[in-house]
């Protein structure tokens, strides 16, 4: 299984409602992508703020395998949602960090 973790630094003007709507759309990709096992979003609660560098939001998706993760990455709807997220980040693409783990 692959856990695809995404850490985000949203602009201050982006509301929780906007974030949640984007997360719901990402979770909804499971309706047409096989192997998307689970979706979670959370707020970073770390008190080590200098090390957090503003990455206060995160989500992760568990995929059955690498092929499922790769299909998600290539999916046009995922790419459109991703572009909307990047447009709301502090610094654009500089406001995202991605890490994939085998679990």
C-alpha cells in the first residue's frame, strides 16, 4: 500500500470551507479511480512552528499499490483539483510538499 501525503501552506484568505470543498472533491475521486483505499485531511498541530514553515494543512490518500497511485497522478480530474489547490497556496507550487510512503 502507498500513502500519498500532501502538506499545504494555504494563503491566509483561504477559508476552511474552501479547503473542505477541495478535500471533498479529492475524496470523491474514489468513485472512478480503482485502488483509492482511504482519504484523510488534518490540521498540523505541531508547536515547532519554525520547522513547520507555514505547512499547517495536510491530507493523505492510501492507495492499494503504486499503479493506483500513478493512475491518480495522471487523472485529469485530480490534476484540475490540484491546480485549484496550488492557486490557493502561499507561493503557488512552493506552498506544497509531497511525500509517498510504502505502508
